[in-house]
C-alpha cells in the first residue's frame, strides 16, 4: 500500500440549471479512484455550490496510481428520479508521482460532458503521499519523468542518452460504432475516454519500467498514439528516448548551456589528438579513411518494399532484413566500433529526439523511412498483442538496415505513424540516419571542463553535413563536393533530414516551409486486393513526393530540408501524400543548380517557345525567392578558405557487403542523375501540370515567414508574443469525373487557401513567423478531405537583430574567418530587411492589436494584487474616475467585478508546439499532459453546424488543457501537439462526433525580464567562451 | 470543391474589432464581407474574397459563442473556454453594451416589455439600425433593468458591478433604467429636440438628489397662497430689475412660470403623473421662455433668484425640501433649455 491519494472538493461555479422549476441545481460530487467512491453532501439550490468537503483518502498501490485517472463526477440530486450527471473531470495524477514536478494539483477544472461540452467549473485539490517502497518486484515505475519535448528539456542536462523505448497495449474498443449503438451515447463515450485514459496510464507505466531497466530516469520525446482500428480494437502505442537526466540546480547554470549556440564539444572523434576522455580504444585517426556514399534520395528508395508486399499474411519470424549490421572487417572505423558497441546492445538504435546536446550529432546520412501495408484482424488476446508488436518490429528492423546502408549506426528524429481505413492499415516509420558521438550513450560520461575546452578549438560547424558513408561504394550515384565550410570533408549536394536544424549550423538567409502534396485515386477494393493495390501505389507516391520536394527546394534556391515529415493517408478510393519540411540554405553545401526544362519533341517551334517561356518563369521565380529569403551565399574563393582540397584519400576498403536495402535502392533511382542543373523533362501533359503546379505556390505575404521546425533558420530575435492555433478544414470533392489531376488541384488549393487564411488572420502580428506548422490529412469519408493544422505564430523584432548580434561580432573579431563569415550575415540581413515596405498599414486603429498582450496581462495581475492589498488594509476606494471616452481601464474594471471567490482570476496559460517560450526561461517541468476527449452532438444544426460544433470543441479542449496546467501550478504547456482529431458527421441524423487527443509538457516559465540578475551574468559567460575560442584559433 | 467545415481556434481568442463592429451592427456575414471588401482590405492585404469570407464566418462564430457570456459579463472574466486578455474583455463588454443614440431615444422611458419589443421592427425602419442590432440593444436595456431593478444601493454601482461597464456607460444605463422605471414620456414631438444626453443628465441629477415619497405637495402653497405668490414675485422682480434683458416678459409671465414649476412638484407625488415630467417642464417653462427669446444666462439668473427668494418668504416652512427640489430642477431646466 505505497500511496495515499487525498482529494478535496472545494466548490463549483457556473453550473448549468438542472431544475427548470427553480432555475437552480442541487449538486453533489462523486470522487472515484479505482473501485473506491466517495460522495460529497448535496449542496441545495445553487449554481455556485460551496461543498468544502473533507479530505477523501484513497489508499492505493502506486501501480494503480500510475494507471488510473482520478474521476470526479458532478451530479444533480433528484429525490424522485435518478440523479442527473452534469459532467466529469478526469485528473491524471501522474505529475504528483515524481518529486521534482508538481506537489499539489489545485484549481478550477472545467466540468466536461461528452454531449453538452463544458458545463461550469469545479475547484479541486489533490495530493499524494508516497511511501518509499523498495519492493523488487514492483510493477510501477513511479519517478520516471516523461517529456513530450524532443530535445533535452531546458533545465536538465543529459548524463546518458540510453535510447529507444517502445510499448503498445491493445484492447477492445468499447464502442467504436457510435451511430448504431445500444448504450447511451454518454455512457459509451465515457467508457471510451476512461479506457483510453487507463491504457495510456498503463502504457506509460510499462515504458517507465523499461527505462528503469536501462537505468535511466526519464523519457524524452515521448510520443503516444492511438490507433482506432474499429472492429479489431484499440491500440495505444508509444515510443520515446530513455535518458538519465540531471537537474541543473540554479538557473544561472543552465542559461549558457541552453542559449549560447553551443560551441563546446564538437566532434571529438575527429580530434587529431587522441582524446583521453573519449571512449576510444584504438587508433584515433581512422575517420579520414571512412568515406561513405550518399544521396539524399536514398531515403526515398523503395524501402517499403519488403513489408508492403508480404502483407504480413505470412508473418516473418526472422526479424526482417538486417544482415548488414553484422558485417565486420577492416572497414569499421573506431567511431563505429565505439558507438556500435554502445548501440549494438540495443535492438533499435533509435532516438525520438530532433535536437541534441552539443556534439551529440556527428554526421547525418539522410532520411530513412519504411512503410508497410497490413490487414487488420481481430486482436484475440489483448494481453499478448504480438501481431502489432511484430509489425512494428519488422518496420524498425527495416529502418535500421536502411540506416546501415547509409553508413550510419543510429537513427535520430525517429517517429512512427499509422493511417487506417476500414481493415487496411499503413504503418510508417521515418527518421534520419546518423552517426552519433558515443560520449552520451555510455555510462560514466560525466566529464570535466577540461575536455570541453579541448573540444572548443575544433572549428567545424559543418560536421553534421559531412557524409558518413563510403564515397566509392555509394548506394547509388550522388553528387559530392568538398564541404564549402571546411573544405576537408565531402558533402552531398542536397541534404534531407527529419530533425531540427542544429543550433550551430551555418545557414545563409532564411528558411521556409516547403510542402509536397499529392493524391492518387485507387479503386475501391476489399481486403487483400485493396492492400495490394495500396502497396503498389506507395512507391510511386514516394517517388513523386520526393520529386516535388526536390523541385520546390531548388525553386527556393535552397539545398537542405529539415523536419521532413511525410504523411501517407489512405481512404476508400484514394491515397493522399503530404510532405512538409523546412528548406534552408546550408553554407556547407554547394549552391543548388537551377531547374532546367527539357522538351522531348524539339522540332515544334511553338512548343519550343513555350518551353523557353516556362524556363524563364522558373528562373525568375528562383531569383525572386533568393531575394525573398535573402540567400546571398558569399563568393567563396580558395584564398579565403585557405585550405586546399586534400589529397585523394587512401581507401582502406572498397568492398562492402551489400545490404538488402541497398539492393533495393538500385531498383529505383531517385537521384535524377548527377547534374549541376536539375533537369525536368516535359514529355507529357502530366509533367507540364507538375511544372505549373510548382509555380502556383504563392510565397507568404511580406512580413511573414513559416517553417515546420522549432526555430526559423535566420531569425533569432523573437519577441514575447505568441499565438498557438489549430485550424481545421474539410472539403467535399465533387464526385463527378475525379481525375488525379483534379484531385491534386483540389488538395493543393485546400492547403494553399488554408495557409492564406492563416496569414490573413494573423496579419496584426507582422512581422511574425509561423513555426512548427504541422499539417495532418485525413479522409473521413469517400469525398471528404480533412486538413488539420496546428502551429504557433511568433512575433520578432526586425530592428533588434542589430543589438543582439553586435556583441558577438565585436567580441569575436579574432575568430577564424569561417566564423566571421557567418556573423557578417546579420548586418547584411538587416539591410535587406528594412527595405521591403510594410504591406499593411502599421498599427492602424482598427487592426487587432495583440502586442504586449502578455505584458498587459502581467501588469494587470500586478494591479489586482495591489488592489487586493489595499483592500485588505481597509482602504477600499471605488474609483470613479475612468477616462470617459476609452474602454474601461483594466485595474478599475477588475476591482469592481470582485466575484464571490476572491482569487478566481483566470491566469494566462500559454500553449506552444515549440519546446521553448520566446523571451522566457522554463524553470520547472511539472509533468506530461496527455488528454483524450470525445464530444458528440445530436443537435448539430442547433450548435452551429459542423463548424460551430468543432470550433466549440477545440476551444473546450484548449480550455481543459490550460486548466490542468494551471492546477499543476504551471503557466504554459510546451511541445504541445494535437495528435488526433477524428471528426465524423451524419448530417441526416443531425449528429456529429469528434475525438481529440492532445499532449504536451506542463511547465513554469519566467520572463527573461524578470530574471535580470541571472541574465546579467550571461554576457560574462559568453565573453569568456568566445575569448578562449579566440585564443585557441589564432 | 466546397468547404464543409472551416474553423480557426487560437489559444488566445482572436478578436477583430472591425468585424465585431459589423456583427454588433447586425450585418449578415454576406453583408459584412461586402462591407469589408469596400473598406479596401483586400488591396491592403492581398487576400482573396474567399479568405475574407472564411475569416468573417470564423469571427461571427466566435462572437456568437461569446454572446452568451456577454449577457453576464462577470462570467466572461471567469470562464475558462476563451482566453482573452483583460483589455480585450473590457472592449468586448463595452462595445456589446454600447447603444445607438437614435435607438435609445426611441425606447427611452418605454416599458421594457414584449410589447415594446414588437415595435422594434418600426424602430429599425425609422432609424435605419438593423433589427438585429435593435434587438441586442433592447435586450441589453431589459437585462440590465431586470438585474438592478430590485437592488438596493447606488444604481450606477450596481450596474457597474454586475455588467462591468465603464463609468460613463454605467451612468447611461442608470439613466435608461431610471427612465424605464418611471416611464417618463420622451417621445412627444415637442421633446424631440432633446438628446439622450439631455435626459441622462437630468436622470443623474434626479437619482442623486431626489428620493421618492418626499412630500412635494407641501410646496404647492407657493402658488396656492396668493399672498405668498405675490410676495415671491415681488422679491424676484426687485432682485432682478435691471439685470435681466427679458425683465418685462419675466414679470408678465412670473405667475405662470411659477405655477408651472410648483405644479410639476405636486405631480411628482402621483406615479401616473410622473411620466409627464419632461413634457411639463418643456411646456410650462422651456417653451414660454423660448418664445420670449430668453437668453440662457437670463434663465440662469431667473432660476437662481426664483429659487433663492423663497428663503425670504416667512410663511413658507419647507425651505430644505424646496432647495432639494429646485436645485435639481434648476439643473435640469438649464440643460433642457436649448433649441
């Protein structure tokens, strides 16, 4: 009995009227945990009941504490008939189970009903007393911290990054067919909500156990998903990265680590001097010999092949294809040995992180992905979800072997997803093949400052671009050049990754969101035939998505993609592909060649003319984009770089056993040959269409930037205003003569119009950037396409860039020329920045002005506090001197509104999909937020139709997330993600239903301006580091 | 390709003041879009009409959802569904409760009942204010009236506490409630020249200084007792001789004016007759003076002297009552005395 859960029900407010006669409610509350239920007294005739209950105490196992949610039900007492439920609150008490997080959950929670939505609020206090229990056989994993954030959380330090953890649990879905059911909608929805809550708890506990086994204490990049498989059940699965984290004690200590573009710890393995502190056991200069091969396209090679053909009708027992891993011989370099020894114990050397501690990422190979089409069958024994496990194991194995083929021993930025339609399911996994620094992967890696000093003199910021594979034995042809930064290593011409841009990467100009969109019609079919049809279509879709991405990237004049996410969605009669990524110009990579159009039939004169016209348009677009994104790569002459291209290297090994996947690679050559200019052959109307569609993408209006990564490359002067939003659109296709082309156009328009609407809506925030733009596509019905976008708009200050960059520029005058180059970028940037005229009249009286909203709020709260004090002192003064013309002054206003409950001010809770809050420091992580809601209506028209229904529901979900964060004592949720938004409607029955799953990390942040003492120390640290750097490099 | 569903939900609720105005003014989405197009927003932003349509719909939906909360503004402050910065909340409330001068003049002093609500159609046609907007304004009046009707304490304070309005707007609402409660007649043709501001000014004076049930009948002696009336007249005339441009007119009219002013007081004791207060004031005082072209300064002189001279009437025992009555009445009359 290692825990005591204590709950107190304080009060309710804004309850709905349950008794029409009196216009009042006789409310009481049931508090349930596990199988124990307590009740409060009935508070008669009030919409604002004050129960002020005793402490309800539950004595429970910590296993239950982890699995079970606390369930609070508010009811209306009825003497003569059954009590009516008003609504429920589920509270996940997990955050109370580890010491560093929240100690108490206390606050107003929206009372939620799956039919009526939010119906008032209830004030609850929850505490947990945990007894220390050293039971060896314990099944709980209390104390393991979970983070959705896909980087090392800001106030922690990674001691060891253990690696991949995964788990899945399955269950029968209590009621997936919501339209024709026996139970009442409310009962069935609540059963589902509760089940999913239980399953998530169980899943988290199981993952926690795995982490403890690995001797870690945290999971970072925790991603939990639901597969609503319909008849075959409900799967909840999660992946994450197990770590051992150390809390950084004082905020001053972590500031430099988090903020200064990390100059420490670069590429130890490349150190010419044997570094005593790395775990090297052999000669220390092997890596020059290690020449790998690469093409970014590699990632798109037909990796889906092995599994999408076998349909898992004959389950494989041997774990897939990976023979590559066992290859040995002289080729293996030191680094490889080290890291492999560290990684080989792991079944899957995968990391869900997208941003890494400095020095962790050594090389990046490219994107690896695998898809597999499966037929869902009933899960007979939920306790042994072997089939689903085997499916994922297969895919992971494939990913692993693809990574090997790219000369990489690990996969970073790893994620998994599914798309389900009827009984067909596409499983997808993708990540970025990488070579990692073993330092973080092993025990006993707590190094002193000495090592960091030594490492600082390594100038390379381009290391991650260098190819990790064998140049002479590339999986397929690619264009390699010497790195434009260091001139020592080879780099590919284009780099695709699923990770965030490393903070120390040198980028020229700004980045931009690049999307490839694609639809393919498919015949309606059943079971195996359907699965086969889908499998056959997949490689073509991958190919086309890749081609589109490549074309658009070139059109932008850029050479690398970060945060690449390709979603393939399956519907009854079509497949949709949507790839989003952030394009940048990496200084280390060569300037991309243009796009050249070549006609197939050169004899026709007018055709020729048309071609040349198109060519001109494309060239103009590229030129325009270069200007727009400020891509002015410096002319690098050999003198400046000063490092001659090294002698051809000695190859220690040319032979390499081909892995299964590299065999496949040759089947489908996605590299488009190796040519300086990218040639588009227009051989039919389809190709023409493609070229046209390339040119239809409109750049965002001036003052706007967008990206799908955490930070926008090229913008670093964020101001504090943020606006997170979700936008959903559903379009109905006219079913008449649907062609692929028409479909593509519809889909393209849908996405483009959605973006245009976002830019328009957020125009008052200009200059601003949409970050972490996350598109999700689903096909709820035959002719419906649903696109859901979540992103955050962040304002930035154009002028401030000067101030913030000045200091480093001055301080680093003595630095190497490569560094100077990078820093010089900023002044250049500014010149061009100030030129474009403002598209909207600035600060027009009518425009929505949200600027300094946060500041206003905080000052408002200050004011209330002041007022509260003065009131307590007994000098109540009703201010009557408001300026007549203006709207009410805040403080004044608030003072009068003094409600029955004195401190019921609704605190502002920020939400963002990013892992940070601009202009603020995260001082505490309070725990993971993982919430699942179902909302249903049988009066769709009355609730404003589908738009009204979903609008209200999403607003309610936001509200419930904010309330939980506030009750934990937090003021923001970071790494927020809406993982699922499943919307179904039946307008004929006036019904609709929606399921939403969201997650994120509840945090406490403090504005930087409030941290003056701390921040004043920062420049000193910066100075020191740059000084030392200067000394070493000269 | 048609949009089945199209929504935007921000963690901070986006409020577009321009669209809010259009919504409050009762325009349909289509009309609002047309008006926005006319404002040149498309050219300014490079947006398309479809974008504008989607944006307008979205804002309208938000406002529709907020409307329920705006009916009880403290709820807007404490609700959790919409995260709105306090300054925006204030703006939403203030604008929602703001009303049109033309509308309020039509409704002022009328019973806020269903009957009046039925007349909103006509008011809408007459004023050019959309019916929707008329309904909102009328419902606001009625809602505020219902809430504060039975409350004790300062009317303005009660309104401010329950509706979180600015001081100015709360005072206006106090006037509206006061007028609705007393059912003052304001619609007569001869009262048309008066603005809402004039009435609100008078209402405020009356709320502050007058209490119901005071025995104003006692004042009647001032005109009923012929000696007292003559004495009063001679006191005023003596004091004002040579100081008033319209002296002779005043002298000739004194008894009528005095009778008018004192009778108003007497009528105030009968609830039924209270309604005619403004009609009486205009008929019995403002119009006679205006027809004789009294300048405002002379009106002020006269009223001061008229009021003060009563102190010298030995037979009159209700000095305090008189001062309270005339103090307010003088203020009102001076405000009402214009073209």
